[in-house]
C-alpha cells in the first residue's frame, strides 16, 4: 500500500509540475511577447487595415490582475481603432491606409462609423487605397471610401441588394411533438412567429421590407457620394447584377483598376516615392492601435466623460464583453455617478435585448444617474427591445441611419414536450396541495389558467416598458403604443417617429455629453471593468475550445450557427424583451 501511495503521490506531483510548467510558459510568453511599447512606427509608413479580429466596440477591462495580464495583449476594440486613425491624421510617419482583402465581422453601424473616420482621414491629405480578390456588399461599402479601388482580374463583386431569410418550425413541432408555447404582446413581435406559423405574417413582411429598404438606401446614398454614381444607377446595377465581374464593375464605375496584388503594391510604392525594387514600410492596424493606446496624450485636468459599453444580449449575472450583465452595468453606472470627476455619461448600446427584469434594473440605474449627471445614448448596430428599454430615458439619443432599434414588445417562450412524451410512452402525474402549486411542467399540456396568468405578466411588463418610453421620450402612452407592438425600425426611421433625437455616432454623442456637462477640456474613461476570474479566460484557450472547433468542422459554419441559435433560445429564462430576429448583412 505504501508503494501504491508513493506511485500515486509521484503521479499527482508530476501532474502539478506539468500544469505549473504549462502556465509558467504561458505567463512568460504573455509577458515578453508583443509588448506594444516596443512597436515602432517607421518614417513613410502605411497602416494595413485588417479587421478580422476587431468585432466589438469595447474590448473590455478586468479587475483581476491575472486577467489583465492575459487580456491586455489582445484587447483592441473598434473605438480604439477609430481613435488611432484619428491620431494617424497628424502622425507625420503615417502617409496612408491600405485596405487589403479585408474581411470584417463588424455590423453595419460599426462599419459606418469606421467609414466616416476613413473619410476624415482622407481629408487630411493622406491616401486610402483598397484592393480585394472579391468584394462582399458590406466590404464594398467600407472600401468604397478608397481612391483608387482595385479588383483582382478573376475576382468578383457582390452587389445585389439586401435580403432576410426566416425559418419557420410549426410543422417540425407537430411532427416531433416538441412545441414552443408562446405568450406575447405586440403584433410585430415576430421573434416567436416561426413557432406559430408556417409563413411570414403581413405585419412581419411589412416591417422587414421597410427595414431592409431603409438600411439599403442609407448604404447606397453614401456609396453614391464616394463613387459619383447616382442612387438610381446603383439600384439598377443591383437589380441587374451589372457589377458581377471585374470588367462590369469597372464599366459601372464601382472599381477603378483591375489588376493583381503586386500592381497594387507598386502603386503604393509610387505614392510613397519608394523604388519599385524596394519594400515599403507597413504597420498593422492592431499594432498601430496598441501603440497609440499606450502613448496617447492625457489632457490636463480632472474632468472626465464616462463611456459605458453595453454589448450583446441582456442577461442576469456579471456579464462580459459579449453579454450585458446586471452586475457590471449597474456597478458601472453607480461608479460613474458617484465619481466627482465624471461630469457626464455616454451609454454606448449594441444589443438586441434580452431578459426583461435585467433590462428594467439597468433602466432604473440610468434613471438614478440622469437625475445627477447628463446621460447620452449612442446606438450601435442594435439598440432594440431590451436594448431600447435601457436607452429610452436618456437625456439624448443618437443612432446611425443603419441602427436597428425599437422593437418595443414583450414575449415568453415555454418549451413543451407533452406530445412527444405521449408518443414515446411517458406519462406525467402530479400531486398538488393547491390548485396552482405545480407551476409549469414541460411534460403537461399548458393549461388555460397558467397561460392567462403568464399573459397577465407579459402585459404588465409591456405596459411598464411603454410607460418608461413615454416618460423618457415625452410622448403619450398611446403615441408610443402606436409605434411599439414589437415593430423594429432603422435609425433613419426612428428619428422621424421620436424614438431617436439625432443621427450620429459615438463621437457625436460624446460631443453632446460635453456640451450638456458644460466642460471644455476632458478625458474619457471606459466602463465596465468586469469582475471575472482567471478560469473564465482559461475556458477560451485553444485546448478548451477543441469540442467547439470539432463540432464546427463537422457541421460546417452555417449549420453551427443554427445550432448555437437554438441553444440561445433554449437558454432564455423569464419574460424577454428581445428584438424579432437577427440580420446578417453581407
């Protein structure tokens, strides 16, 4: 036994040694690799715009020092990128920006914000050039700001207008016996329509058509200005697929030069006055942004504008970069309003909504904060349903034309397996002390009384939601109700009906906050600072993602997204203030 004990102790000791060795290597690598302070910008340099790893406005900050150590090496958000490009306008070492085969996970409102900054960069007298082997619609929207635009001789361009596809599951439920019991308020609350019908309702088709047309019009209007092609002509090109080949795209003035990548690089050398046989100086957008983040000047004085980022679905718990949590949001609002140096708050929202209770708790913190300091909302890709809930009582609301907002409605989904259970021979029996003591069981058909009581709760939350909007936007209940009912609106539509005050991005919201705060010199402070543990980060390391990678490889990217969406719906608890659907514009 002593021998076995020694063997076991040796094995455990070896395991601990290997784990310590592994984490030691990781920590050493993290500390000594890619220190942004060592990044140098050479004279006569070009920034290469690569956005593959830039997805969120805010990359996040953490309280845990270990998490700070790991995350700071890769923490770059779109806001950091835009600030870096702003700095590059006056950086004598930077001569231009190259957009090379860019593929971006950014949404439309984020892309618009970046595009505006590139336009501003061009006005400083520096060049923005673009090359791609092929252009998707969203990438072309961004790249259309460049002069000139290159396209590979055997490449292609996707320019055909926008489309939304929605899957319906009514027949699948009947065949499988798995039914989603839906309780909702709002004739446009089409988040649950796929479980109730086999085809799109007139109300849903109406709002989806109007939304897509509004977003498309905003996109082609900007492309029209950059390319000097009329909006009518761009619509004609989209209708007839008249830019599908490089030659056709050039004929329609959507691209300037058809050539291979080496010709593009030669053109950059010429612009920099570099010999054709020599290399030119390049710096990645990531490295340049990290460099500027560590060297940006701090304005003298103590005045601060707090920027609180609310990204992702609204859920209970702490939250993180991808989810809006009650813990981090309420704590951030409390800290900002109690900090004497913070003179105003900008709440940057990019959310389709989520848990109704959490939305209301965050709304309450905004209400308490705005009574002490100015609160301005900046809407990103989405500020819909619960995302609008937490925005509606701000002093002023900014949105982009392409922002998806509104969706003022409430629903609940209860999965029910009673039909499936019956088919496979499972029978559920209940013993109760009172008429309603059992609550809801997915193995028993939904009773009329339970449905009525739940609908009463949904109606109460809807009425509360509409009342908050009416008070925040200085409208009557009836006025809000007429534009609510779960309907989604684009930013350009929302400003006409009173849900938004001005069209503009995050910087416009900051400028408004400065005016309301009556300050001149100020610095910005980013929130939240997430209270997460090291193991939360370790869960994202490569060895912990092997299962996800395997499933994605076996199912394919699109099927994996469908699986994730099903899991997301199943994980929703309580009454939801969630926008009707997700739109992925390409």
